[in-house]
């Protein structure tokens, strides 16, 4: 595809999306909510007090620790050199 054709397609797609009608958000909010007072700011501890305690089991902890170990092992395998020393020496010599 020629660069001019590609640019024309991109420009056409942009102009087509620029003409899209966006929904009017103000019409979706009722008058009593729009004219109502702002909510009070409260500390997060008060909000968390109404939440149930999380139930983390020993099996969950074991599964997470196993996943951590697998991810660390994978990261260690990926952190090695990508190009071996022989290839690196050939690369530094360049092309004649």
C-alpha cells in the first residue's frame, strides 16, 4: 500500500469518527440528583467498617506463594544474556 493511500484511509477514519454524536449526559441525571447536596467526605476506615472480613485460607496463601516462586524463577531465566559471547564478538567486528 502506498503511503498516500494509507494516509487517506487514516484521515477518512478519523473524520468519520469525528462526526459521531455523543450522548448527552445531563439528560440521564434526574433533577433531584443534579440539584442535591454534595456527599460528605468521610474517612476510609468508616467505609471499610461496613465491609465483611476477607476469608483467606491456608490453601490461598500456599497457592499465592507458589505462584510467586514460579514468577521469580521465570524472571531469573529471562534475566540472562540474550546474545551469547561468540555472537556478540562477531557483531562488534561489523560487516566487511
